[in-house]
């Protein structure tokens, strides 16, 4: 078990910034699909929590400093997409597109409550962890 710690640290660091490649990389470092997936999920959750905790006061400061309006504008593309897919779309797309930090900032900007945003993003990442680990494990089984 001790020999797996450097691989787990590597997967954690990679998943913090590039989630989609962390699980296959962990498996290449001889981690089991489950260990690689859980480590990647923990890194993604850490990114969400870090930005959520720091983002709320930062968001308030930026809104006050630059006099930003938080009123939705239904004519803008961002609000049209948000009205259609909202937090579920963000939670399911973020792990494979923008990542945890940017997704959390987007959610905070759109006015999603921190607790709801955090739970949604972490659950969305868990879904992708399961899918990526399964596909990666099946891929390795087919190749072997």
C-alpha cells in the first residue's frame, strides 16, 4: 500500500487541474480503477470546495467594486443556456470541459447557493468517475 502513495499523489494533482485524464493515468501508474477514481474524485471535490469557500467573499467584493448587476438578461446566450440546463447541465459537463474551479466560479456567478452548487458538482464528478473508470478498465481488459 505504501508504494501506491506516490501514484495517488500524482493522480490527485493531475485531477485537480485535468480531471478526465487522471483516472487513466492512475491506472497506468498501477492503481486499481477504483482507487484511481476515488482519488480523482477527491481532487475534484477539493477544487470545488476551495473555490466555493474563497469565492463567496470574492464574488461579493467584485460585485460591489465594479457595480455589477446580477439581474438575469434573457436576451443573452449565457442566460438562455442557464435557463434550459441550469445546475444539472453544469454539474454533468464541468468535469469533462471546464473543470472544478471554473465550474464553481460559473455557479457562484449565476447565483447558485454554495451548498447546492457544491453537492451538484461533486455528484456530477462521481458520475464521470464511474464512467471513466469503467471505460478505462474495459479498455485495459480488451487490450490485455
